[in-house]
């Protein structure tokens, strides 16, 4: 197999032809309708964009380029990025070539470290990461090529250059921010010849004599890489990129969305609830104690963090994959044992509570099963990463792969600028007045 760029140069014309034929044959057909409730409710469920890198099936979970997630959980992050873009798994030669690209592009400019060192010591690590990406915009290949003048057919090629540069530097930046922000020592640098996930693990400086943490990082970066195009981070990145803003502007914007409490902070909230429960009961709780805690949480108007999902109606396969990892590498860890016990109890509690809601004339709970956030934080916690605000930075290193893959594809297909039509509340009232 050829390099990633060579594979894409063969595939991009086919992608363009496929889309052109679809538009010619079906361009005026309706694929979605929108209700007033959806318009006021964040456009949830409205089919209004195209994303070919992955889909989330309510009864199956995440499917990456036709591959159910658990069937490709063994892939390393560099292989996942190749798959997202091409729909193909790289052979050993293509994988090694991509790893060499990351080796070559991994050096973070000194001015970036100087900026991070100048920030206030209590700056949020996500602010540090997003600022570091944005300040590197001066390095943008796309920006330079566009200013010189280039054909639209080459937009994707310049975007690929930006994507590889950002992806190579992200683990270095993220690990450096961890060590700087939480006083874990000097910044550590990329090791040539080491894979993407193991490099990130190594640069964080977490003790890992048996290599389990490196395995977790490969899995973590794989599982969080992409999740359709409509989530806040991917959708924001898409919207900014649709204006032909380069990848530095678009990715920084998308990750700003990921920093929001309703998007990327869920896993730290889940660990917090687990630790609170353990503290209340003096260790791993019994199933009866968990029932009490769960009903107390729900009846006070709060939710059980990590349970329920906007799309999924089954256990998140990412949860399943992380659970399998935990059973192998940390079965005696009390936090993991509590997470395991929660899985045995909470779905039943939520089903009972859903019936209570229906009897009270309220909507039932749509999904009683765990999502990835119910477990991912507990695995990080086991390896000593107890700095909860940092968890979203790790999520960002992974999610950037999906956002950048989508940006490259959108440049290849010439996707139009995002510009939905908005209406006013007065228009809605007038529309239904009769």
C-alpha cells in the first residue's frame, strides 16, 4: 500500500464523482423534516449534514467507515486516522510511513512553550491547549498556499499538511501542559520510532513498567477519535472550516466547544460521583447501597453521570471495550470495582425510575445504559491521573483526529459554507396563529 497522501490522491476523484452523481440524481429529495421543538431544542435529530468518517447507530453504537468499533479496538491511533480518511486499513509499510511523518513534524516551536509559560498558573489546561493550537496558526500550510493562490482541487492537500502537523504536535503539547500545569516536572519530547499512543503515554511521565498505560492510551485515543459530525466539537470545527478557515482556527474552535460542561466534561463528573459514593459508604458499596444512592440522586433532580446518551439505546461499545481493559489490567482497583457494580445496578434503577416518571405524567428515560464517560475517567484515575480538569485535554488529542479527517474530506469534496436559515419566534407564532 502507498502512503496516506498517495492513497487519498487516488480516492479523492472517486469521492467527488460519487457525490456529484448523488446530487444529480437525488439532489432535490427530502431527507429530513424539522419540528418547532427541534428548532428550539438544538436541532437534535435533524438530518442536515454529511459525515462519512463514522456513524452512530442507536442499536449498535459507533461504526467507523463500516467497521463496528469493537472489531477495530486493536488499532493504534495512526491506523484509525488512516481508516477515517480512506476507509482502508493501512498495511505495515503505510503505517510506518505515517509514523515517520509524525516523527518529522512533532517539534513544537519554542514560541509556543514561551507563551504557555507566560500564562497564569491557574489557567485551565483546555485554555492552554486551545491557545497553543491557535497561536501556531502562523504555521498553516493552507493559509500560505491560499495566499499564494492555489486551485480548489488542491485544497485538501494543503489541509492534509496542516492536519499532520497538528496531530504530530498535539500529544507533545498536551503532555507538556499536564507536566507544566500540575508541577510534574519539565516538558518531555517526542521519541522517534515510538508509536503515537505510546509516545503520548511516555511524555505524560506516568510510571508504566509493564506498558499497561501505553495500551490504555492507544485504546483511549482510538475510542474517542470520531463520533459522527453533529456533536458540538465536530460540528463547530466543520462550521468554522466551511468558511475556508485553516485547520488551526477550526480545530481550536471545535475544542473550545469540547471544553463545555455539556460535552467534554462528563467523564470527570462520573468519577466524582463514583468517589462521592465510595466516600459515603466507606469503600466499594453494596448493590443495596448503590440503589439508595441512585434513587437519592435521581429524586433530588439530578442525573446519574455517564448513564444515557442522546443517540444510543444500548450500552456504548466504548464502555464495553474499556470495561474489558479494566477486567484485564485493574480488576482489584476499588474505583473500577465500584464502576463495575454501578453497571449491575443502575440500569435497573433507571428503568424503575422511568416507570415512576410515566406514572407521574412525565416522559420516560430513553436510555438506561452506560456511555463511555461512565468508565473512562476511572481508568485514568487508576494510573494516578487525578487532575480532573485535564481529562478533557486527553479527549481533545483524540477527537482532533476525527475533526481533521472531516476537514480534509470537506476540502476534497468542496463542501459549501454552512449557512442554515434562521427564523424568529414571531415568525413561528405567526406561522401557527391560524
